[in-house]
C-alpha cells in the first residue's frame, strides 16, 4: 500500500482507517474523546462503520478487479449497459457529462473499449460518505481516500483544516501545506507517482508533461475529475480548467519543477 498523496490535519482529531479500492481511507472526526453516543451523536467507530459501508458498496459494484462486480460483468459481455442497475447508469451519466465538460479529455472509455468508471467512482463514494456523516449530525470531519480529501466544519482560529501535498519524488516530504478554508473543501491528486501510468485520453497522445497534479476546490468530484483531466490533457487542459472552474492547481512537471496557480502561490507566500 503506497503512502497517501495528501493528508488533512487539525488539532485534537485522531484518524480511523480501513482499506478499500486498493487504497486506505482515513476518517477524522471533531470533538473530544468520549463524546460519542451523547445527544444522538454516534461514536467514531459507528461513523467509521457507516463510511466503510459506503465504500464497500461502491467497490463491489464498480471494481474491475472484482470478477463479480457489475462493471466486470458488463466488460465480459454478460450483461448490456442498458440492463445495468440505475446506480451504474447514473454513474456512467456523470462520467459522460464530465467528458463533455472537458472536451473529451476526461473519458470513461479505455482505448481497448472497456468501460472504466474509476475516474469518478472514488470521488462519488467520498461525496456520499460526506452526506452520511452529515446525516449522522457530525459537523467536523475529514474523509481522505488515497489522498483525495473532503473536509467539513469551520475550525477555531489557528485550527483550520490543512491539506499536505506529498512530493512524488520523496514520499516522506511535502511540497506544500494548503489551508482549506470554507468554501474550499476538497483536494484531489492524480499522476503516475503511485500507480504508474494509469490515465488515458482520447485527445492528443504521448506522455503527460505532469508527473503529479493536485487540484483544490469546492467539491470532491470536480477536483478529482480535473486532476485527471490536467494530467491527461497537459498544459492546454490546465489552462482551460483554471479559466472555467473555481480551482487552484499545483502541478509537478516531469523534471520536478512546479507550476502553481496565482491563488495558491499567494496562500503559500
């Protein structure tokens, strides 16, 4: 299991973790120890179980590494897409919408024709986990799935959520620490540093100029899709994404040099 590409920190919160989707999910919940089960607020363990159930359901349906998953059955031709569940078809619709919004740079279709929804599945699972935590009346939390991070809650002065962006060349070092002050709630990182080349596109060709791209913004699905889009589409995709969406970007070029948007440079001096 590779180290996470980003981490959230804030005082007084312990991390609760589990493995899924080939990565590690880390949950942090605000509040003093022992507050669980008081006034209807669940314990950290109960919240962790609820979040784990969300990720398990998404993994069981959408993992191409599971031969019994619904998407694997589609890939083998056991069932047609038109016969798939409403959940899978809805996820596919989200992916197609993002294909249109990125001029085809982001795509759910591999070059070999296999339908692969992994570009949106993890962030949709994170988003649903966030809704579950809100439904449990938890106001301060973070969900970190392999470095894709969603936070909630306004901390006291000096205790804001902070996302650490890991250096792809040295996994124990940070490139930057980014405060996540509302309405900025999400960070996603994509690239080849952890899993090798695993991003494809129907636009252009050749290797990406970026070894790693981190996107910071308002919601987890947007930043996750755009991180993948920028890796796949290069400088043109980065420029278009920044012009179109309210995001900040920190990109690592293949030679190790950094590209950061103006807003991110001003935050980090």
